[in-house]
C-alpha cells in the first residue's frame, strides 16, 4: 500500500470521528417559577358588594283618600315618633264629622222622648187607663232608641278617626329616605307616600349568586367596610337570607347586620362584606397560573425534589378569589408546584427553578468572604 492510500484512509477515519451522529445530545432544561404548596386555615375569602340600609323601613300611607295640601318634611329630615309628615284636605272629612254629630243628637232626642213616653204609659197603667201591652211596646221603643244612640256614637267616633287620618304621622323616630307625593296630588287610602328609615340598627343588603349561598351561610366571621371610611371595618353577622331568588337577577338577597355601627355609617353608602374563612378548614391556595385545564379535569405540575423533573397531578378546585384558587383535593401540602411556564412542559421534563432570595444572598456573602 502506498503512502497516498494510507493518507486517504486516515482522512476518512478523521471524518468519521467528527460525524454529527456521534456528538452527545444535550437535554433541554426549561426554567420555571414555582411555589411550595402549604395548607392554611381559611385560606380563601369571599367579598360581596352591597348598600347600607336601616334594619326597619316603613312605607307609610294615609288611611283615607284625598288631596295632599301640605308636605311638612323633606327627604333627609330627622323626625320623631308622632311628628306630622303630610296633610290632606280636611274639608270632606269635616263635613262627615258634622253629619255624624247631628245623627248623635237626633238619637239622644229619640231616647229622651221614648223614656218620657214610657213613664207616662206606666202612670196610666197604674190608674188603669193603659194596658200592659202598651207599656211593653213603649219599653221596646226605648230599647231601640238606645241601640240607635250607641250606633250613632260609634259612627261619630269613626268620623273623628277619619278626620285624624287626614294627617300622616311618623310611626317611629328615624330619617325620611323617600317621598312619593307632593302638594296637590290626590292619593288613595293605603298608597305608600313616605319611606321612613328607623334610627338605630344598620345592615348591608347584598345579592348572592346561587353558587355562593352555602359559603356565606357557613362563614364564621364577616367584616364590613365602606368606601367612605377606608381602613375602618365593622363586625357583621348574617341576619337574613332570602329563601328564593329575585325574579330578574336570579340572585339571593342577604341582609348582614352591622354589630358595632356608628354615626359614620349613612344610609345608601356602598359597602363590602368580606368573609375571611368561607372554607372553615385547612386548605391549599395556589395562583391561577399554576392550573392547567384539560377537557374535564384540572392539573398542576409537581416537581420531584430529587430529580428536578415534573409530573402532572390531577387536582380538584374549590372557590377562587382574585388571582388565586383553592385546591380542595389532590395536594397534601409541601409539594413544589410550577406556577409559570406550565403550558410548555411535558411529563418527565427537567426544570430549573430560580434560587430563593435567601439562598442567593447567602452565596453572595460567601463569595465576598476572604
């Protein structure tokens, strides 16, 4: 074999050694963000928006019909019990009262006349100029006259009451929150014309969707805050929960009593009710970015601390608030869960997680030590 053949063989060997097929394959290690799943008591809360109302609100109306001649209060007026609010024209009721008084006087006159007739007939009976039947007839007439007098007196009292019904009075102390009648307007008996919010107890009225009724009912504590008083919170308790939904909004109305209400709470203020522990048990909370939804199930990526590789794990989700969600089942606590980059992972893939701030600081201190 000549020198030229030997050189060719050596060159082919070198080319084979440098072939791409013999290079080692480098595994793709994907950087991710993660968190350690930890259980906490009452880890998810719920917030409901509502409006401050008085616990007792009266929609007042006249007990008689007529034309309004005077409005004696304005919206926002503070009133005391028995204070006049509106007044009807009393002319018609005054005439009825006069007529009833005349009927009473006529009935009294009939009673007096029948009593006199009875006495005369009894005297004639004693002198045998009248019969016993005539006496009995006079007694019956007297009884009828006395019954008619009682009826006339009762009718007169009714007219007196009707005359009093021309003035609408406050049934309790409070604040006028609405007036639905003006001077000159004709109103009917029983028509609501004034809304009176009673002084004292205050509560928040909220609308609750049907999916969150149970969590509000089971909440162990409620906190109430208003926009007008930032940083100030009040203690609340669930006083009333409607048994049926509103026909329009399809939500349940709930009334949250404010236990420590003060003068700063004004009617109509926008309020928020926060239930800090709607779950009432130890639970795990994760960012929404950690959850991957696949058809009809939810999964998270759990990192093996020994191999730094990920594996999918199915979880059951609970309530959500803001950018976090409650994990009701699937995690026991202590697992390292990927929170960013979940859609780019595959089972068994190696990942690299940024060092914790404490670890980075410690390594930097070691680097600067002499």
